């Protein structure tokens, strides 16, 4: 049996990006996916995600996004596919929330173009459909926009295959036998590899357990809701920004996926096993988002026209775990993206590739280490 340079488990956006970087670096790589592709059971499906350079106190994300933007552009060029639409991102802060000030610091110190809108009244002059109290503050990050999610995942996979990578879907990984040469058992047989990268999304607890790891990961079910505009054409991407309101746990994207339907959802949900995602009680989510729409976006119909289910995998500090196994350095993983990992995928894939090929990681891994959750540090 021949030995691969690398096997990647999970063909969501993170695993597909890692596989793409490995193949680009000349590594003979196998990408394994449990479901026939494309599928809608994990975290990467759907047509759009928010991208931005603005992050609050965790400024290292702004640095990573400054590299992610050109890496996305490179993937656009290589694949001949458009993956990004600029809309600007509107960050909303209530009176007791310092997110706008913290983000402004990160953007100002890096000369990233942005605008502060100091009151709800001034916001309404710019975006007449948005109703926020006068004591709210806002930041407009001009880099913000949409990533075309399904297309982006497909572009990583296509370029991976074009570089000689092998993608096997509909083939779940069942077990891992670590060592200098790792054996990976699937429903179809066994493969051997020098390096293994695990990006199993919400199935991470089940997969990491196979190599003796049990980090504090919590898969949750989230619901993307789509709201019909009362006046057609008012909430499209040429007129409307993407929105993040951290204090309200809300994000929103202009009408794009379904013409005339604005996407607005809660950045939270009930704990859920991804194998039984839709069996949990989620009525309270709808109550919360309906209240938000009625208060802040009365230009939308009060009940969502379409609801789509998806999964997040949360960590206690909302930062992902990107690291190698404490004992087997040839096994790396990228898990726990906490509902915020799509835009970062080109950099995450690059980091995972650096980790298993023994190169110095391009960014400090301190915020992402597995060890930050060890008992002595909690
Ligand atoms: C509704 C929603 C909105 C979001 N909005 C944003 C946003 O605006 N901006 C942003 O940056 N991020 C956003 N995110 C988060 C982002 O989409 C996720 O962080 C990202 O998609 C995670 O990708 P992943 O590859 O880790 O996981 P997944 O996409 O779940 O991929 C994991 C893959 O591993 C496979 N797998 C698991 N176990 C096995 C096994 N044993 N064998 C083989 N294959 C296996 C799974 O089938 C799956 O395909 C959003 C997420 C959701 C759900």
C-alpha cells in the first residue's frame, strides 16, 4: 500500500482549504468526506457568509484577515470564479458595549478604511430602514462584504484536484492508528499517511476522541432565517451592508441568496448532536429574531419566509483550536470555529499545512492552542 504525504478528514471549508494548501505545496494528499458532496449537514453549506477585517479586542484576527483577503483573491484568479462582493460591514454597539471602540483601534492602527457613525439618528440618514436608539454607536468597515460560500468550498476542492489531490466523498473515516506512519480506516478500506489533518466540524468530539483527546467543544444548531422585504429592492447588496450586532447576538446579510429575502439570524442555538441536528427544541430562537426584526428592521415582514438549519462548534473562549496532537506531531487539527471561521479559511488551511509540514506557523498559535483548556489553565 502506498503512503500519502497527507490525509485530510472533512471536506468543509477548513479541510478543503488545508487540502488545497497541501497539494499546492507538492504534497500527495487524500481528502476524505463522510457524505456525498455537496451536503448540508455541517457548517459550510449555503451561498453566503460575512467577511470583514474588523474584529474587536482580538486584533490578531484583523492581521489574519489582512492576509485572508488576498488569499481569497488568489483563489478567485486560480479558479476563474468570483467569490466576494463588497458591501461594507456595519458593526452595531449598544450603550454598554465597547465593540465599536475596540474595533476602531484595530482598524486605525492598521490604516484600514472605516467610518464611525455616532448615533442612531445619523445611521438612519444613511440607512433609512435601520431603527436603532440614538445612544447606539456604529462602525462601517468598508472591506466588509459577502463571500459566496458554496462556490468557495467548491473552488478549493477543484483547485486541490487540479494540483493532483484525490477527493473521496461518501466515505466516512472510522478509525485512526497513530505512529510515524498513520493508518486511517474508512468504510472502504485502509490508507497510510505520513501526516493527518482533522477538520471534522461539529463531529470533532467524536473524531478527536479516537486519538485520546476530549477538548471542551459544544456543537449547536443554528437557524439562518430569510425575511421578505415589504418594499421590493430596498435590502439588496448594492444598498445594504452586512451587519453584526455582538451585544444582540445577531448578524445579517443583504438580500442575495433568494431575491427579495434579507438574511438575519441569531448567532446562537441549542446544543445538538450533528447526527440528530433537527431533533432539538429551537422555538426560542425564532421568538428572539422576530423581536429583533420588529424592533430594528420594521421594513421586513415580521415572520421569516425561509429557515435553514446549520451547525456551529463552540469553544469556551470562541477561538478555534488549531494545533498538533500533544504526542503525535504529525496529526494536526482545526476545530471549534464557533460560527466565525469561514472568512479565515485560506489562512487556517495555510496554518494547518505549515503545522504538518514542520514549517514555522505564519501566526502565533497561542490563542488557538489545545493546551489553553487544560485543567491547570482553566
Ligand atoms: C448559518 C451559519 C452562518 C455562518 N456565518 C458565518 C459568517 O458570516 N462568516 C464566517 O466567517 N463564518 C460563518 N459561519 C461559520 C463558518 O461557516 C464555519 O466556521 C465553517 O464553515 C466551519 O467549517 P469546517 O470545515 O470546520 O466544518 P464543516 O463545514 O462542518 O466541515 C466538516 C466536514 O467534516 C466531515 N466529517 C466529519 N467527520 C467525518 C469523518 N469521520 N469522516 C469523513 N468526514 C467527516 C463532515 O461531514 C463535514 O463535511 C457560519 C456558520 C453557519 C452554520
